């Protein structure tokens, strides 16, 4: 009867400070987790920090509390056996026929079931949370703010970051998470680079990411492109329009076009001499019959020898579309677009010149920049263009507000991020782009030259100032907008003069 009475009591080994701490910690975190679970389902993941607390930070503390409960009992038993505590070590006694023990077993079973369910749901939610755009772009707000801001304005804003930066498959998922641990450490320690470098070496092939949406088999002939340019100084023309057909690729994957670089009857390999792949001096073309033709520039390091295998890259989408979702546009393009859409009144005297000066200036912080841009532009028009300012104050204020917004969305001084930090390879106006290869200086041993003919990629069908536009569906020879008669540009690359500001 005496043994039966003692058996009704829970093992005295669980009565210790460590076990008490484990019980308290487990209950506290469990209650918080239940509340946050419910809150997350109601909020539908709109709070960027809720997910990190619910599925990443708190679960380890719940597990720690559960571990402390038996650890405390185990530690007390060891101390008793060593004589550090005045009691005899006893084995944990469990008898389901005893009501106290039966209740404990029921509580343990129910609690364990709830914990398992929460762990399964939490693991699932944690996986999806760490794959979300909020996690990638907003959690490390200071570091990734420029990239996230550009992404939110891009045509890929509905594509998740991981779809391009990771893609499908366990191997790339594991690789990305290991890389993520290093990035988290650099963020916490403040040792991350400014600006964030392009992940050129780490992106998986475009065939495994881009082509999941953009099918090479679905190429089409040409697309129409319109550009409006406005003078940055006094000119006889107030605007210059260009309309062209960009020859993307043949319908059904047949014929020529820009995309023939990768998919139509040939493959292109190249080696660059710089990390950003802006100086390409060795190119190899392999046609449909397997014939190889190597082109090198006169100053190539690989003139007399083939580059090492790790330097050779097979050309794919990302070699031209290198900023598909993180474009930081140049001042001239930002202002031209704003004037074209009516956000800035083109009648404001010298507005493009002054806007470009304000946008391209160097500032220590974004707040300083926004204050300086607003103050300097307003002061200029108040003092230097006082007559116009009196008559069109509202137009000037609207333009100033737009220029401030343009800076806010494209320039990030703290991270040293702006248009000239990240060369964009689509086109060739302010970066070498197409002219990295199509500059007329890459020649083969047989004397063949990679063409510099612009009509291979596009055909101009309209150009000129409003009211005096020249048109021809057969194609027009390019006329330089606002040109003063100097034709030296014909022997140069566009980016030799055009820097974007």
C-alpha cells in the first residue's frame, strides 16, 4: 500500500530548476506561437517581420524548452548518484493504471501531437517564407532596398526572386541556403559590399530559369520600339522621335534575328577580360555542322592562345538581358520618360538639363539628396527664371516633385547604387552592350569580321522632330538627334560620348 501511494506521485527527478525553466519556456513560446500562427493566417503574410518571428526565430526556443524538461531530470539523477544531492536516485516510474500517471500520459500525448502538427505546418510555412519576395527584399531592408525597389518597378515584379536566382531542384536550393548563411553573417557584421555585386558567377543557366517562361521555340520576327528624346540644351527641335523594328528572331525559331546568337543553327562561346564581362576579346562560333570559327580583337590577351576553360562561357539570355528585374535607369532616360508621359512639362526652360544635373550629382545620403534637389531646383527657377516661375509655379513644383521621386526610386547613395555602377547590355547607348562583340574589330584567322551593321538587329522606319518625321518601311539611315553637323559619331561607339547624365 505504501509503494502504491508513492507511485501516485510524479517522479521527484522532474522537480528541479532546469525542468521548471523548460516548462515555463515551452508554455510561453507555445502560447505566443499559437497567437502568431492565427495572426499570420489572418494577415495572409503581409507583415514581413511576422513570418521571421513565427517560423524562424521562435521555434528553436520551443524546442529548447522541451529539451530542458528531460535534461533537468537527467541532470538531477546524475547529481544524486554522485552524492551532490541528499536523495537516492530512482528510476522514472510510469503506471497507466494510476490516475496521475494516466493524466500525465494524456497531456504528453496531446501536447506532442499539437507540437508535431505545429512543426509540420511551421516547417512548410518557414520554407515558403524564406522563398518569398518579402524575405528576400524587405527583411534585409538596408542592404537589399535598391534591388527590391528596382524589382518592384520592373516587368518581372510578379515573378518571385527565387524563380530566377535559385530555380527548381534540391541542389540549387541547398546551395542557395548555404550562400544565404554567409550573406546573413555579412549583414549582421556589416561587412557586406557596397554596392552589392552582380551575381554573375552564381546564376544558374538561363535554360533552367528564364526559359521556363520565355520559350525559345516561340520566337517571333520583330517588335516595334518607340523612343522620344528631348534636348538637354537649346535646340531648334523640341523633341526627336525614333520608331524602329527590333528583329528579335524568326517565327517558329527559323531565320535570323538577335536570338540567333543562342538557338538558331549556331552556338556562341566567349571569354571576357574583366569581371563584369564588358571587355570581350575572344569569341567562338559553332555552326549547325559543328564548324568552329574563332574571333579575337587586336588587343586580346587570347590572341595566340585559347582561354582557360573556366574563363569560357556559353552565351545565353543573361549575357544581354543582364538587368531584367533590377534596372537603375540613367538620368537622361528617366527625364525623357517623365516628359513623354506628361509628368514633367517640356515647356519649362532647361528642365532636362537641370533635372539631369540634380539627379547625377553626388550626395552622402538619400535624405540629403531629396532636400538638395528640391531646394536647388526651386531656387534656380525662382531666381534665374523668375518670370516663368511666377506664371507657371505649379508646373515647376510638379516637375520638382517628379524629379525627387525619380531620384528616390533609382539612386541609393548609402549603398553606392546608381545606373553607372551596373552596366546594362541591352542596346548600346550608355554601355558597350552589343558593341562588346559587334564593334568591327573582332576578326577570325580567315579574315572574317563580326559585323557592326546596326540593321542586323533593328530597322529604323521613322525618325525626326514632330511634324517633320521621315518615314520608310524599307529602313532609314540613322540620323543623330539634335546633331550640329558633326559626323564623328559614325566612327565611335555610342557609349564613348553618352554616359547617361
